[in-house]
C-alpha cells in the first residue's frame, strides 16, 4: 500500500505542477497556514488509485485536493486540520463537501469529491481549522466533461 500512496502523492504533485494555473495561483496564505489546493477531473486518476481511496472515477466527478502547511515553523511542515465546506455552481445549486484525510510519511492532504456538468464553474467555499484558528478558502474551477 505504501507504493500506491507514493504513486498518489506523485500524481497529485505532478497534476498541481502541470495545471493551467501557476503553482503560486494555487496557494493562499491564510493566517498561520499556507493552503495549497487543486480541483481536477477524477478521470485523471488511474482505476487502481481511485479504488484505493474510494473515489468515484467518472467524467462527471471532480477531485479536490487540499494540503495545509504551517508557515510559523521553519520548513513549513504539513498540518493536521479539519476542513468543511460547500461547492456551488453559478446557478446557486449547493452541495456539502466531505474530506478524507490521507497521510503519507510527513505529507498530509485532504481529498473531497464534487459532481459537475460539462463547462460548469464550481465555486468552493471551505472552512479550515487547525485547533487554534479558522480560516476561509474560496476558489473556483471550471470543469469540462472529457
């Protein structure tokens, strides 16, 4: 299973690096947290990785990946947090998001799923709590059915 988790982390990092936005655009400094985020089509995952993490691999399903780093500590280590939030489209249809925590060595990230239709913009509104402070992350992503 460690090999599979390493593949997932490698995939997610490569996806982040190859996304249409620059890496700087996919990070926000929120209080003592540096929050890195990306939303992609779940079809980018291999069937094995999707099965291992109970992710529905569908052309109408997106994957949201959030990682939080502590910017008050040298080296910005990963932080354990609690994430809640919603996703809504431009017509106001709202869906509550659920995130699953994944730990691999020193890396911690949170995976959530969202349904979409072709050419649909989804607005994410997330609340991130580290036990000391709560911050809000808002971003949008346009999804296409492949």
